[in-house]
C-alpha cells in the first residue's frame, strides 16, 4: 500500500440490512479492514433508523474528530447521512451496499467495495446539490438527493411504501385510485418568474438522473449543476401519463407521446393546484400542494468522480422493471379488478417505475440470490 496516503479518521455509518440479501451488517469487519489498508481508521455506527443516523452523523461532524463520514448502505442510508452533514464542512463518502444505489450510480462511485474504498482514499471532493421541498402541511423544508413527485407519483409512492412494509390491503386499495386519477389545473412558476397554467396529474422534480428501482427517470439531470430537472406530464389520463413515465426511462412505448411531457430546468419551483395533490420524496409522503422547491447548489462535498449525465448502460434496471412488472401483472392486477380495457403494460410498468418496483424487485432479487 502506498505509505504516502495520509492517515484519516472516519465515521462509518452502516445500514443493518441493506442490499438484496439484507446482509450488510455481516460486512462490517470486511469494510473496516479494507479501509485500514488505505490508512483510514473507521469508527462504526450501525444505522437502525434514519433519524438516528442523521443525528449521530451531525454530532460526529461537529465534534472535530472526523475527517469524513462514510455511508455504507443504500440510498436511504446515504440520504440520512447527507442530511446530518448539511451545514458542516465534513466530507461525505459512499460505499454502495444497497439494492439499487441510485446516488452512487449518479456520482459514478464503484459498486465494488475495494474500488469504492480506494476512491475514498485517493479521490477528490466534488460539490453536490441538495433539493429542498416544502408543502402546505409543513413549513420546514425537507431535503432530498433523488426525486420528489407531485400527484400520481406520490400516490404510487405510498403504494410502494405499503408494499415494502407488507401492508398489502391499503396498497391494493389505492391502486384503482391511482389508475383512475384525472388531470387537474395547475399553476407552475419557475425561478420567481411568471406562472404558467397547465393541466397535469404528475410533476417530477429531480436532482439525480437515477431514482427508484435504479431507473433513469431524469436522464439529463446532473447533481452538480444547481438546477432541478422538472417533468410535467400532460397526458389526458393516468394510463397515458404512466406510459409517458415509462417512456422517459425506456424509450417510446405504446400510448406515449413526447409532446405530452414538458421538460424544464430551474433552481426554484412553485406549484399551486385547483385541488390539493399529494407530494412525496422518494416513497415517503411529505404533504400536499401548494408546494415549493429550491435547490441548494453545492450543499454537500462528496468524494466521488465528477457527476455525469446518465447513459443507457444500466441493464440491471431493465431487469428490475421486468421482474416487478411480472409480479404486478400476475398477482396485483387480478386482485384489484383492473379490467382488460386498461392498457396493463404501460400502467403497471410505469407504476413499477421507481416507486413500486423498488420493493418488489428487491424482494425478488433477495429470493433469487439465496
């Protein structure tokens, strides 16, 4: 090992059950030993809850004891640690141990543990943006690194969260509501400019190109440009909008049309709707419209390769979608009474995108790898 590498002190925050096999906790000794080879001494904190990880990270970052904090886990762990580092000067590093690792993929951080540790030891810090969302229900801003959704995506997020926690009854009860949603009048304002009028049932606000089940829901997004990538889906109904969502990640599908999706970029966004619509960050509901979003440019310093615009190399994401789609089509659709008149492929495929396929694909991957 190169003895010229400086000695560094790190806090290693590891999720107790990340990855397809939910076995990340068994890798603590491996991670500590590999980091030690690169002259990084790591104190270990096991993440059981996001709030615990956030609070312990903030306490460590303000103690003056650590040069960096390493998030070892999936996107939930990374976001919890990132929230704890906001307002500090301590560096964030990532060892991807999750199922999809969207933030690590967007920042071009290797999934191989040794390569990730080498990058932590030898790489340079890069500024990374944080999104902040505020809703009518909560005055406090909620930070996010991936995606926030207004409308249909937020309902799908609740369904996905219920599925992930095994709450099948409310999840299945909400699927017809999602499928039958109609567009509502909206007023959308970018960067404090003049508000525009649209009709939509889904707006996505992205910091990173990848979200959900490892899918490129905002292919042109960068995490260091100080701008959101915003998609306003203006299809006439839920099936058409869901087909457009699927097309965003996988290319044109039946019923989709590029003209139905308004692509915008801005550092600030305000949304008012005729009727309150749910707002989510990832799979978590955070309130209802009206909602406002702003990006904090360079709020984090992350040891990574420079963020890059996403490419279409991610075959694993397609497999995850198809797995989730197969399960939804064979198990969920018959139980909720979706008729043959509803185009199942785009509807279920788009519901699988990001919000619902994530827990389903994770469960299937865990079974396959046993």
